[in-house]
C-alpha cells in the first residue's frame, strides 16, 4: 500500500508541475522497443461533436507528436460539421484531412487505424461495432450502450476482433481514483456499507443547442442514417442536436452522468452490475418539450448474486436545477468514509471506541489519509483538455502501441450500461428492475425491458 501510494503521489507531483501522466508511463526508449512503434498511427473522427471539438482535440494534441499519431479523416453525416471538422483538424495537423459523408466511406478508404467515436449516446455501441469490424481501434464516449441488444452486440464484436477499445470513463485514468481503489483493495477500508453519488447543476441551457438547431436542415444530413436501429420518426433537428433530452436516443441523466460515477463502484468492488434498481423523478423545472427527466433519484442494491446476506446500497441523485456543479462520490464503511470530493479518507461517522465498547465490540476506525488531489473532475458542459481526459486519451494511444488493455476496457462500458439500462427501466415503468444473468437482459415485472 505504501509503495503504491508513493508511486501515485510521485505521478501526481509530476502532473502538478504541468506534465500530463497516465497509469502506464512509457519513455521514448520503450516505444522504440515496440515492433512497428515508428509507424504513424492514422486516426479518424466519427462525429465532429461538441465533445470531440472541446475535449478530444486538445487532449490528442497534448500527445500526438511524442506517440507519432495523426488525424487524417472526419466522418459526419451533417455537411456543416464534417467540413468544419476537416478544416479544423487540417489546421491543427498541418496535413490533408479528408471529409467523409458517412462511416462507410471512411472505412472503405482504408486510411485509418483508429477512431474517436463521439456521436449521439444511442449510436456509440453501433459505431463501435462498425469500427472494430473495419479493423480499427476506438476511443468510445460513454454511455457505451442504451439497450442490452446493442450492448451485447458491441461487446461480442470487440471481443471477437481483439481491438483496443477505451471507454470514455476518464476517472479510470486519475491517480486519485487509483489510490482510492488501492486503499479499498488493501482491506483497510473494510466492507462497503453505502455509496452516495450526486451530480447537480443549474444550467438552463445544458444539453440545449437552440442556435445550432436553427442551422440544421434535413437536406444537409442523412436522417435515416442518424436514427440507425431506433423506431422511425420524422426529422426533428432538436432530437438530432439535443438528443440527450430525448429517449430512446439517450437516457439523459443516467447515461450522461451516472455512467461515470457508477463505473467507479464496479471498478472498486469488482461487481459487474446491480442486483436491483428502483427510481423516481420527473420533469419538474424545464418544460421545454424534453422527454427525459430533469430530476432523478435511483437506489441500487449491490452485492454477490449467490449471497443476499452480503451487500450494500448505492444512491444516485441528480437534478438540473439548484445545483453547484460539484459531483460527489462518498464511500462509507463502518469505520469511516472515503470522500472523493475532498479526496480524503477519514474516520468521519465511524463506530467510535466508546460505542463499540458499550456493545462489546472492537472499533475499526479508519486512518486520516489524503489522496493525490491534482486531477479534479470537471463537470461543466465543456471540460476542455482536462487532466483526467488527457491522461485517458494518452492511455488509449499507448495501448494502441503496446496492445495492452486500456484503463477502461470494453467490459467497463458493458457493465455501466447494464446499470444505466436498469435505471431507465425502473424510471420508465415505476417498478423494480433486475438483471437476468443467464440471458443478459434487464427485467421488469418478469418481462424483458424494451424501449
């Protein structure tokens, strides 16, 4: 534990000096020892989205020269964005960057080895399948999937092709989160008894794109290609650009925010999904035609499937009104708490020696420990080239070189998607959602949940 913490603190101090690091740090010499390391990796962009422009682009620029990568193509079905994307990347790269009307054209060109996927939430899994079957590694934004059908198909495709897929769960590339995981794995924390997750913002325009909506014309895009395998409905520029507000194109709060936080639960515990989920909420503030709730409270039961006497509860609360934009993750044991807001482990709330003695028990209060605190989560709509995402993009690029599994492999996306879909099922039906392990299906009232 001491050696592990010392290593993380060392990395944290390097990052604090302005150098971005990741869990797997490669020197220039180590790259020369990798077969083909001097070959340039050609990268394509699938969806020139706000997320790609604001975060993927600056993070890639932090590392591409050292690791010998270049962007060579942009695929976007909207004419405006593909032209913008190709022009912006050409300016950044100093080489020709071609604009493709769709992914079929991109992959048919045989010019890319890897892709960034930053399209609409419901498209991530389907675009992953296209990428790996075309022989490309992929950096895939979360949520990985919004239906179990898409989730299973994408997992199968990635496993069969053996491609390197990094899920955009960037907490997995934070030294503070790794230090927290190490402490829990060491056994010093004790059994987890409760996890509280919250994510509140007060931003009337969050996920709205009114100015851009006015620019989108059906003739300039491919609506049928956009909706992919979702039920057909007529062209709607709001659904196209504000998809996070509209089911079944996005689950909204679960897929966008909960997927990040619930992923840490799976990572820290080794559990693949909840045993059950209940949820409640509604559209209480923003009456703007959205379908997805602006307020959600979900409660999860986690624990081993073969021993219901063991386990713990997780709660996720999120509102898009009266919020301070400070996501909270607090893990509790009977000896104290691990607080990823303050990045401190403490005996706060733990069973005191006096209380334990009165019950004839032994207290197991936690020590006071500060975790590396240089990689704070950025919760704004535009995270820019934040340290966590930059570390995460670098880790993906390193793993393309080494062929090692990245920090957030496809299994992480598969697991967070199960939790997301269970939450959506509970919210949409008002009933408890469970998971059929054998069929790999989300169940409500004895039936498979369908959108």
